[in-house]
C-alpha cells in the first residue's frame, strides 16, 4: 500500500486494514486531494450504515455512555465506529485525554474503531470533514457510527443534528435541561437521556423535559426520555432500544431519507462556501502583498471600486 494513493488506501480500509482507514480519515481531515478522492470512492456506499449523534453539556457522561453503548452493540456481535470530536478550544480540550482513557476498554477489540477528529487544516473545518469521515466508515463496512460532540456551539450542533438519530444527554439537577434548551439542543433531540440518574433531581429533570416537550411545536415523534447510570451500565440497553425505535420509525415515515437528502445538500453547500471563503482569503492576502490596499488608505479609491477591480483581476 503506497501512502498517498487514494484507491489503494480505500481498498485496504474496506478490507479491514485499520492503518489504511486511519490514514484515509487523516486525508479527509486535511481536506487534501487524497481525502477528496477517498470520499468520492466512498460515496456510493456511504449510506449503508447508520449514524447516531450524541451531544450534551461538557461532562454529562457522553463518552461513558458511548462506551456502554459499544458494549451493548458488541454483545450483538456487530461492529461499531466512533468519531469523537475534539473541541479545539482550551475550555474543553482537557477532556480529550479522559475520553481516550474511558474508550481504552475497547482498544484491543478489532470490532470497534474509535477516532478523534479536530478542526485543524480542513477547508470548511469539521462541518465538511466529519460527514465525510462518517460516510467513509459506512463504506468500509461499519453498520453503526456514533458521533460524540459537546453541544456548545453551532458547528457542533449542526454536525450532530445530521445524524440519523440524535441523542441529547442531560444530567439531573436544576438547570442542565434549561441550559440545553438555551443551547438549542431541545429541538434537535430524537431521544433524551438523563444520565447520572443515580443523583438527586432525576424526577425534576424528567418533569422539566416533559413540560418543555409539551410546549415545543408538536413533533410527529415525541422523543422518549430514558434514565441511565452510564458508569454502571444501567439503563443503557433501554437507551439503545430507544435509539433503534426512533430509527425504525424514521425509516418507515420517510424521515431518514429526508434527513439524508438534506445532509447531502448541506455538504455541497458547505464545500462551496469553504471554497469561496478560501478564495476571499487569498484575494485579501494578495491585496495586502501587491499594495492594492494602499489606494484605499490614501482615499484615492473607494471600497466598491477596489473590490470590483480585485474580483475582476482574479477571474
Ligand atoms: N455518578 C455518575 N457519574 C457518571 C455517570 N456517567 C458518567 N459519569 C462520570 O462523569 C464524568 C464525565 O463523564 P464523561 O463520559 O467524560 O462525560 P462527557 O460528556 O463525555 O465529557 P466531555 O466529553 O468532556 O464533555 C466522569 O467522571 C464519569 O465517570 C453516571 O451515570 N453517574
Ligand atoms: Mg466525552
């Protein structure tokens, strides 16, 4: 296998070569030509597997829950992939190591593939790279891919909302569900999980969620609320059943097909946006280096005229 050859890389990854898979995802992450080619090869088989998005506030227990769901899936002898989104902000950066340690339970299991992804490098960042990586994982044979991300920003919410089923994890205690609501997580949930249900306040949190659901625009599918103690594996089988029930309903009602249709279009839009943004950045850099902006500074040329001439020059 020659590194850098997308066809060989994809073929090896599809045959179960994990090193090839890791390299292919790195190429996607960088957003280079090899990454694009790998994505193109993966595309026809990119919707065989299903995706589950898991989000919630920092420390809600998403990784612990993911790890417990892996146990449930492995008990059925199915393979599973996990994409953990490394938030590059220092605020949550410290949690990455924790994730790795928790996930290490599965490190020696070849039926489990865990990958962190970060924003670095890619044109369009995670919003372009993550869906491509999820497609690749499906194409190389993973029936299920979980995408774990902290629900702190619009980018993370966009990513997780494009999964076939979106799980929002909240904790007991006054405030967490309200925070989740403010962050826009209520609207995207297909399944709610109250994790750390061993703590006080579980009943109140359930009541909060129920009343928020009552108030929100009636959805065709009312998200179920499942209580878990992920650190002890309690309630996790029920949580996974709720995910499967949502999926059956979504498949039958046409929601899955509709979401995937929207996701494909969003991907095109993001790629176009990222490409145009890169061109804008280049025009500005060139304008600085070739002195075009000086005319602006001595007020001899107005911004409209300068922008027009720079755009014309780039044609
Ligand atoms: N009491 C209790 N603690 C839990 C439970 N589930 C997870 N924890 C603990 O909560 C802490 C955070 O768990 P993580 O799984 O890292 O949470 P996370 O949501 O992935 O965190 P970030 O990725 O940093 O946002 C850890 O110390 C876990 O052991 C639970 O059900 N009950
Ligand atoms: Mg985590």
